[in-house]
C-alpha cells in the first residue's frame, strides 16, 4: 500500500472512531469533571496527581473552546471514562522500579462522556473517544499528549455544535 493511501485510510478511520455525539449545546455556566470506573480501576497507573492534571486539562480546553463560562449558562457534567498515557506516569514510575520514562512509550488517548443540562432542564448527551493508532507517532510524545489531544478535539467539536 502506498503511504498516501495508508495515511488517508488511517485518517478516515480515526475520524469515524472519534465522532462525537452532540446536539446543540448552549452557553456553559459550570463544568464538573469526574472519573469513570476504567480510570478508578488503574490506581497504580493513574494516581491523584494524574487525575488532577487530566481534570485541569479537560476543563481548560473546554473553557478555551467555548470562550469561557457564561453566567446563567447550563451545566456540563463530564466523565473521563478512560485515559491511556503515552509514557509511564509518575505513579507508575513510583510503583515500578526500573521502569524508564525515556525508553518506555506507547499509544495513548481517552474517552470522554457527559451531559449538558440547559437552564431549562433539557439534557444533551455527549461522547467523544480517540486513541492514537500509529505507534510511530508516540516516540516523541509527552506522558499525556494523546489524552490531551482527545480533550482538545472534544472541546472543539463541543464549541462547534
């Protein structure tokens, strides 16, 4: 397969896999971020430090994409269902002697689900998921680069809706 055809197929697959389900979402007045079972079942990988970083990044990306919070806007409740790092996390490095941050890397990504509740009580379900599929893209990635990319793409789709 020629490289241009390979990349076109990979891009189309990634676009379909990351499709967000979102209807019209109005102004956002509050953002709540929690973690799903998948994340909570990885305490030796995703500790309190990583959760705080993931929560802050998702909140930052959404606020930036929608132009900030609006008084009287709806409530956006987001759940980070899954997050996969590109490099060993601080928690993993602490729990696993001999693990190398420099030499260990892999594909990452995340899944975000949520609900937007408008001031009138109308609820809109949201979901977005994206995971890198090309291992070659991971060698020079930071620890949560693909998860952060997922958050940015989710926020853009949310703002565009």
